């Protein structure tokens, strides 16, 4: 009787208790993994090691897909990564695809792991002369870093994307990435205004001869002008600003007389004088005519912060 009692006590479950069954997709994934490990640990005189690696990689890839279907993004990424490593050891062209799939899965849970996986894929695509695919992945890495406000890392990723697009003979796409680099040169902890100016001016010149791209030139020159002002006040040397704006006007006649050009010309004497109140009034007046975007607000804040060598402020009244 005592044995029966203890058996009952140990096996009884609280009322309403249900043993949760393993997710069917996880079960399927685990089965594939067990088969893969068995394949790796098996010995055969007639099966080359590379073939075993490739067979195991295919099973790991199937397991990763099952995890993905079940919504377990971390396990899916881990397993795709393992499949990619196996394929790479067997010199298979499937390795890069697995690293990309790993990145897609990781993207749901860990931007860092996603970037690391994409980087492994990029290296393989570059080796295979698939620069366009490498560029697309580098661009995606840049966007992830930018979203997390990791501007230095984002800048480097967009620079690589620009180089890869140029290598694949896609100058327009390359310039799009170069413009992202220029934008981020202002956002990083130590702004590089000179680099930004150079990029904006180069892309503006290259766009003048293409009718579809010409309409954007005014915006590039406006940003180059703002960076020129920021660089000048940062170095406390505003002497050449008027000549810089005149150079941009000569480059694109449509820029001359535009709202953007007039705004830059209005700012020059104000930064010379260090007049914060007039500076804010001028910015506010421009904002009423043309809505100022976040990037422009950020660089204007930097300019304002340097006026009269004051400590940078985090407020700009543009109402």
C-alpha cells in the first residue's frame, strides 16, 4: 500500500496541468540535426570527407528552415550558420546562401549577429565576383547600424556598399551610398565636414549631365553649403564662405536665386557676427517657406553651438 501511495504522489499532477508537447517544427529540426551529427560521426572508406560535410550541411539547412517555420529565429540563425560553415569546408557554393539566411533570421532578434552573418556572406560573394550582391548586403548592414544610431559603423558599411556597386558598374547606386556616407559624416561623434562637402560636390557634378538626376543637384549643393558653414564656424574661419557659395552658383545656374541659396547667403553674415537670435529668426523664416528635415536641423544645431564659441546646445527654435 505504501508503494502505491508514493507512486500516486510522485505521478500526480496539479489540477489543470498539461504537459506541453514539443513544437512539431522543433521536433522536425531536432531530427534533422541528429541525422546530420550521425552523418558527420559515421565512417566510410568510400565516402569522401567533403561529401560528408556537404550532406550534413544540407540536413542542418533543413533543420534551420524548420526552426524558421516555427518562429525560433535564434536557433534558425545558429543552425543556418552551422550549415554555412559546413558548406564552406566542403567548398560548396551554398555557403554564402546559408550565411544570408542566417542573417535574415538573426535580424529578428540580434542586429549584431545578423551583421556578422552578412559579412561572412559578403566575403564569399566578393571572391565570386558577385559585387552587386555584396553591395546590397553591405547596404543592409549600414541600415541596421544606422537604425541603432551606430553611425560610425553605418558609415563604413555604406562606404563598402558604394565600392562594391562601383565594382559592378552601377555608378548611380554607388552615388546613393556615397550620399549616405556624406550624411553620416555630419552625424558621427567627430563630424568630418570636409569629406561630406567633397562627396556632395562630386555627386552634384556627376549628376548635372543626366536629366533624370539633375533635379537633385540643388539639394546636394545646399547640403554642401551647410557643411561649408559648419566647417567654417568650427575652425573660426568664415572668410571664404561667400566664395564657396558663388562656386556652387556657377556650378548649377538653377541653384542661383533658389530659396536654399538665399538662405545660405543670409546665414553667412550671421555666423560672422555670432548673432544667435538673428540666426534662429533666419532659420525659422526659411522653415516656414520650406520644411526643414532632421538632418538639416542637426547640422544647424552644430552651427549654432559654435557661434561665439559657446557650448553646443540641443535646442533650435524654428517655429
